[in-house]
């Protein structure tokens, strides 16, 4: 019997519609549990299952009337009665029009309706009384103009509904439809509540209520009105998912200018990174470039999907570094020379390299920008010495199939093949071409190696936050969470132009989530895994329920996956970044079935629809979620929102590792004590809020420190078409300085980069540019011309990226490029790898000279033999530095580190002092400490006095 015939028989056997739908969904759940994937394939291929799920969804959104929802809307937002009445009328008209359009076109298909919608959208803008024309002219819109918009919204939603029907082959009876809250939110986003569409309103829509459709419809309406819409999603996964979901809708309506991405990707698109690189490359070759930029015509509107995008460390206080990577086969004679002589320090010393015929020949191919080329060679030489210290990996599959050598860099369990680390990619390619290159591609090896040779130039540093403020004309958004009034987050939203907030009621009614604030409590690290597994077993309820466990990072998740083993009564599915869209969709469905246990990274705690269609699971209580880390309050709400979706049952608890709470300034001892109190959850939320406030303050300082670089970069971009190759070269030179040799003063700054040191890392980023500014200004005032260089280094511990370091630099930009992506993470395992940092400084001292070390951290060095990977200890390395007369000046950031740090300073003849890195003035203390340490090394106490007088530093 064919599957469809069988499904029809099943449907006919049950007369009651609700029972029939329930039976179909239970059958789908059984099929998905079957091994081999055949059952899942059947469910995805046969529209009867999709029709049943749509019937369930449509019943869930029909529990409250528009009048009931509008009454809740009024009480929540304190809106005038006449506005609410008008909104209700609009919602009803849109709903009625939508139903008529779907009914009339469901058998005809969507093409004709799409053409009518396109004509309607364009006519609304072209009319002299076009709705957005009046709004932009300062006129408050009257209700008659909104009637035209109502018709447009209904048409767009009807096209979407029929597109979704076609893509899923579901009959017209089961078409998707926008629910009342979505229509109400769209109305508010178009200015219904205020009469002004673009006043920076933010609509709060609960998790699982369908923000994606709201933003898609708004983007289409504003596109028809002549704006360029950008939709900023929280993650690349969500932006890719939503872009794919609405692609057919946009194409049918000929809306080609909607851009989906993360907030960073939206900003990068605005700055036209690819076009900028192309123009700079032309200029360096002596060719002209045009003044215009491809997306400079229309006004831009930024539509935010979750306000948290503004608070991310990768956005607020960070910059987009535009770099030009030029394939440069003309310099291969030089790179061959360097590779062949890599073991001969004298032969690859810069002063010797520039005398070679290979250098002179390569320089001819770079005649328009020879100063830049010379600095690039300095960086190449440095990377030739250091490239083996990085975790790089060759794409072996691509090498085997094509002979091409693609180099990526390892980050946790992923390999990023898009990342370029100066010239380390190139030298890694040289090594792979020399060792174990596939025999069948030997004839093409030289060709593939030539393709791996390049020159890399940094063009500019563009502050994400500054660009978002300056390059978007309008900002609107929809968000599941909102910050409290008066908080640091709310002030940032005001700075970005989000002036008013409208809160939507839930179309599903009261949330059915059961939250167990005490859950599995806060437990010590050595007992956390056991406690977590007990909580999972308890909430599984003998396999009747599904359990989702959310982890802070893929590294922690993978560590716990390895420990599950055969001792548990359940198997675990893993959800981490990097899966395909189809695989994520499959895992999301399987995670919502009874008996499953899924370990997921925090990325899946936002925007992922773990909707349950398994009636047995719902009857048992639905999905249970467990959070294993304490993030921000909004992230906590989002993760809780993965359970009890769309009015379903669900529950949630937390099992926290006491030592991982150090980032919130909660010691393990305090956390263990707190876990015994009834106010544990409230205290954690309070501490989390305080931590977020401190972090955002520091990120704000970082943003201000980037302003000069940002302005300089924007100035270069705007004037690029006017500049000569020599002027472009000169402008780029300061951003591309290679490591210099022969400086009398060379300082290594060792920073603790573990999870508790967010304050230190953010402060370092915030003061770096100002440090160089003050150093040069003080030396200028004192008439001192001594050359100096700094090197930044980050140490953690052996279980998590133990050590990374920058190149030596006499300017801020290269060090800023190094530290900008650094995130405080890891640690919590006794001491930290201070000894690795000291060993590096000792090696640098023996290789090229170091005059002093500045060490800042909150934990002592590891005791000898603590880790199998340990090759040395702090005392041995401190004595090596002392033998070279290199003092180590320590900054004690926690009492626990005091004895060890003071011993290091004493052994090397350095100084030691203390600092509360989370205090309000910590950044200023770090700025003054770094500046005075370096100045004293350059010119002694007299130069320090010049600084103190100039900057009023006691």
C-alpha cells in the first residue's frame, strides 16, 4: 500500500477533526523516532503531516479575540482609547482582506496576486500623497492614508501565505496566516500608534510569537517606500535561516534590496568592504577609481531582531578592520628565498634581505607602493619565525581533490578557513607543499604555491557602533526582551535612536513554563558533571520527557560529551555551530521528542523553535531546559523561552558551576553559600545585571577610544578617489608598520585572559590608543627621540588557549588589531599559565632583547607538575629573566595571587602593586601605570615627572 493511501485511510478512520490531527502528529513523532532516517523523510515529504501541524498552530493562535488582545495592549501601553479603537479596526480590516485574498487566489496560484501586490506597493509611493513622503516631510499621517497601507499589508501577508502553501504543498484549508499580534506589531512598526512611521519605535514581542514575519513584512513595506532595509539578526544562523525562509516572497514582489545579516554584517555591507578593497587595490596600481559607492543612493533603515545585538562584545566597542589581501605572484622569488633560508637567522634578517636580488626584483612589482611592501616584508619575516606556534590546519579534502592548499585556523572544535593571520597562512602553505604533498598534483604544485603568495594591507578601522549610528537614517526593531529603564542597556538604545517602546500581548495567553529557581543549585566544579547528569535523569522522568541542556561554549559542551559515556541510561545529541541549515532543522525537531537529551551551545538559546507535536511529551510536561551558565538577564529569558513554546507545557532549571561564576565577581565559596539561600536566583540576576553594566561601561570606553581611528578611516574612504598612489601609500603606512629592530626600550605586557578578567581585557582595549598618544606627547615635550616597542600577550591555562601574543609594535594599531578579538574565557582550574608567559618573555629576551615585563593577573602561576603539559615553572623562568636583568613589574588583581606575584617581582628586581580591576577608575590606573612604566624605561624618573605634570597624575 502506498504511504499516501495509508494516510488517507487513517484520516477517514477518525471522524473527529481534533482527534485526527492528534493522531497524525503522534504518527509523525513515531516515524521520527525510527532509525535510519526513513521515518523523518516520510514526514518531510508528505503534506498531510504539515497540514496537521498547521491545524494545531492555527488553533493555538485562535484562543483570544482581537478585542481581548487589544484590551491587554491598551492596559500595558497606556494608549488612548481612540488609538486602540483605530488599531482594532485596522487589524480587523487587514485580517478580513487577507482571508478574502487567500480564498480568491488559493486555486489560481500566487503569481497574479504577487503582481497586484507589486503594483499596489509602487503606486502607494508614487502618488503625491504617498504615505512615507508625508511622514518624511513632517506631516502626521491621517487614518485615510492608513487604509491604503492596510491593503498593502494584507496583500503582502496573503502572498507569503500562498508562497508557504506552495513550498509545502499544503491545501488551502491549512494555509499559514499571520496572527493578531503579528498584524498589530506590523501596524505599530508602520506608525499606526503614533501617526509617524519612523520615530524609532521598538516593539516587544514575546519569544515564539513570530518576529521574523513582522520584520519581513515591514522590510517590504519600507522597500516599496524607497528605503534600503537591513534586518539585523542576533546570529549568522538566524539571519541565514530567515533570509532563506522569505527569499521566495521577496523575489515574487521584486524586492531585491533587503539585506539579512548580523549587526556586524549589516554595517560591513554599508561600508562596502569589497568595493573599498577593490578601489584601494586600483589606487596602489596607479589606476583611477570612481567617487560613487554602490549603495549610496537610498536612505537606509535598520530593522533590529532582538536589541541584544547592540550589546554584544563583538559589536559595541569593536571595529571592522578592512584589509586588502592581494594575490602577488610577482614576489614569489622573495618568499622562496625566505623559505629556503628560514633556518639562517642572519640571512633572513631584514637588513640583509633588502640587499638581495630577490628583494629588489619583488620590489619592482610593487613600485607604486614600495614603502608598504617593505613593511610587509618585515611582517613576513616575523611570521616565518612564529607561524608554527599557531593552530593552523590545511583543508585536506580540498588538497586531495584539487591540489590547492587552503589554510584555516582552529577555534575549539571548528576550523575557520576564511581567517587570515598576516602571513602565517602563506608559510603554512609552503610547509604543506613541501611535506606530504599529493603525488598526483606534483606537476601543479608550483602553480598552487604561487596562488598562496599574497600581500596583506590593513585599510582602516571602522567602529561598528559609530557606523550604525551614522550610516543608518532610521532604526526600528522587534525584540523578545527589553532592558529595564535607567539601565546601561536602555541608554545605549536611546543613543541608537530607539526612542519609544510598544509592548505586545501574547497571542498564546499565559506562559505555561514551570521554573524551578533552585533547580540543581550551584555546585563545585569537581561535582558539576555528576549533579548535572542527576538533574537530566530526574527531568527525563523515565524517558517520558525531552531535556535540553544549554552550555556556554562548544569547548565546555564537548568536554561534557566525552564524559557522558556508557554510564548513563540515555544517549545525547550534540548541537553546536557549524551544522548546515537542514541539519539544524532536523536536530531541532528530534530534540522536541520524548526521551531525547540534547546538549546545545548558547547560540541555540535564541530564535530556535523547539515546538512540540508529540502529545505524549506534552502530557508528561513538555520539554525541560537546563541552563549551565549565567549570562545576561535577557539571554536567560531567551533560553527559558525555548521551552513551553506557543502556549505549550514546559519547565526549566539551572545547574551552575560555582567556579564559572567568577566572571560575575562571585567567588566559588560565595556561590556555594548562596546556593543554600532561598534568594539564590534573585542574587544571581542582580549580580548578572551589575556585571553587564560594568562591561558595557568598559565597551563604551573602547568605542570612544576608537573614534579617532574611525574618523581617519572614514576620511580616507571619502577622499580615496582624489588621492594619488603615493598619498594612499602614505595614509596606509601607519596601519601597516612591521616590527622594527634595534629599539632600546622593549616592554612585554602579560595579561591574564581567563573568564574572571573581562574587566582587565576591556580596560586594555580602551586605553591602548591613549597610551601611545600620551607616550609620544610626553616624549615630544621632553625632546626625547628614543625608539620603543610594546608587545601584548594573553595567557590562560593549559586546558584553554594557554598563550597568544602580538608582534612587536611602535604604534597602537597593530596591537589593537591583535587584542580586539580577544575574549576573556577559560580558567577555573587552580592556578594559571603565568609560567608560559614568563617563558615567552625570557625567550624574547634571549632572541631580540626585552627591557621589562608588566604582568597583570588575579591567580598565581601553576605549581610545578600541576599539568602534564608543563615544561617549566615560574621560578625557573623568573630566574632566566633576572639573569638578563629584565625586571617583572606585577599588578596583583586578587589577594590569591599576591604571594606568587610578589615573589616574581622580587626575583627579577621589579615592583608590585594592587588594583581592583572592576573599580570605576581602574582603566585610568592601568593607563597611567603602563605609560609611566614605559617612560621610565625610556628616559628614567625625569621623563616620568614630565608625564605626571602634563596629565596631573600624582
